[in-house]
C-alpha cells in the first residue's frame, strides 16, 4: 500500500504495481483498483496501453477503477495509473506492467478432494522473466478431466457454480459463467472415487503457443476410524476398530468385512487384525492398521497400535454424572462433596504418560477407606468403583497394580512397584440461606 495523511485520515490505494497479460482484442481482462480514505479521480499515463474506467457509486464518491490492458504488439511495456484524492489533491500511483504469457500452472490448496465436496482451482500465469501475473480472470480457458486407470466415461469431477460474493473476481467469474465461458478459476466437485488428470489451456486466439498444464487430483471418501487416536495395549488384549464415512450428512458406519475395503497390518508380529477389524495385541512393539478402498489405495485411514507394559498407574475420580470420554487423570477431582456419587477409575500409563486403551486384563488392589466412603459397586478386577462420601475430612485412596494377564498365553506379568495415591478432602454441600429477601433497585 501507498499511504498518505489526509486531514488526520489515512489514504491509500490497494496496489502500487501489477502485471497484466496483453489483450488480444477478445478477452475480458479488467483489474480493479481501490482507493481508501477519500474520493478519487483516476487516469492513465498511456491510455493506448492501459485504459481506466472509473466506477461510480450512489454517493458520487469514486473509490474504484477498472484497469484494462489494450491490444499491443509490445512484448513488455508499462503505464502509470494515477489516483488523485479530490480534497487534498494528493496523488497515488500504481505502475501497470503489460507482458506476454510464457507459461501457465494450475494451483489448488489440496490434491485430495472428498466425494461430494467442492474446491477452488486457479490458473496462474508467468511471463518470460518468470514474473507471476496479478490477474488472468477474463481470459477464456478450456478445462478437461481424464480419469486415471479408470474408464474414460467415469465421471470423477464436475463443475459447480460459484457462490456470489462481493469481490470483483467472483462477480467477473459468475458473469462469464452466465455466458457459458470458463476462465482461469473454477469450482470443482468430487463425484466418484478415483484419480483424475485436470488439464487447463488458454482457449483464445494468439495463445496457441502456450502449453497446457495438468495436475493429478484424487477424489476420496471421507473415512475415519474409532478409536481415532493411538491405541496402547498390553499383550493379549483385544479391541475392535470401527470404520465410518461422512457423506451428505451425519457419519455412517461401514460394516466390515466389506468387498470395497482392504484391511492390512504393517507388522503382524506386534498385533493382528481379522476382516472384522478385531485387533489382538501379540508382543511388545508398534504397528499400523490400514483400511483403504479398492478403487484407490491412497484413500485410506490408519490406526497406530502400540503394545507395551505400563510404567505407572493413576487414580481418576469424577462425579458419576460426568462424561468420562477424553478426560485424563490430570483433571481428577480431589475435593469431594458429602453424599454425591463418584466414579473411581484406575488408569495405566506408558513412559510418555499416554493412557492405555483398556485395563480389562489388569488386576488392581485398591484401598478405599470405608470410614469415609460407601462402595456402591465395583469391577471384578478392581479398576473401577462407584462410591459415595459418608464422612467429611481428609483421607486418601491407594491402589497397586498387582499383575497384567495375557488371556492368550495365560501368562501373568507382575508389577508390584506400580502404585498410586490420591489425597482427598471431603466437605459438606455449601448452602446459601437468606431469610430476608434483598430487593435490588431497577
């Protein structure tokens, strides 16, 4: 931005130099310049090279102008666009370079597009010095799609209309769409799973020498697994992976086995998985379980499985009404209220302080002081209790991980050094009683 001071207000114009392609006499190149902090008069130093059209508005204050390159035989030329602020007569300048296009490239934020979703694809142009053009919108382009490793008739992508937005580029693209003209930017929607080659080429006279540009884009299903995070297990433990997909609404579960999906395990000595996605931990190590589509291997989701022994244990105490999902032992309550139901849970953690997925094959010896708590229920292996505080005061809960059982080999791994202690304070429910109502003024 170029900035000046206008009676205490900042004035500026949106650009101080731009690069536009030469006009072949048939295109719709119009670049919009905007002035800020005042009303402006616009003109060009070389109207035969670059013309200016002031954009009037209802208030009569002109702040915008359209810059249009004119047909020329020059390979490279420039003109100055002047914007004079009406009150102060201060003038801003924007140098407009006009050059020939030497090459084009398709740009996009992603080469993976979910089925049913849309993404913005844009062509950028470069001159013989590899300078990037500021604007190609208005040039006519031809866009084509060719499936890779699929039948030519497979409809993987399709054009989708632009949504109306107030910016000049979007208005220009919509106006061209209404004339059945494709320009340098398009919105594309994923229709079917597969890989497709997208090609763009300038479709105007005088640009036949410019080579087309092609990129590969994959349209994939939006898949995810539950559990979605790394799963840490002890040897012999089992769990089930569930596969889901998003498409036009809430998540849908995909029943496995399914002929459209392939399940593989990178290291089956660490863990195995059957076609139903039942996973069994075998021995210490790490592996990855991958589920991919038959049509496209890169359309995949993975789950990391770590088989390990616990390094330490932790006690988690929460009101039974709490949703315990994703609540770690760090948030465990240590101040309890008399008469409230609490869930006491034991967690196993590895050397990175990451929590094991389940404690179902572990056995705990947990001491809950009966002087302070009534035990409502408890699990067979001592990893979970429902309790109610029955006395106020200071107390503590202690737990010892006695062993981890491997149901497949019948081995018992002993861990007498894995202990945890949770200090607790039990108080009465706080009640606020006011027999004399207080009336506050309005």
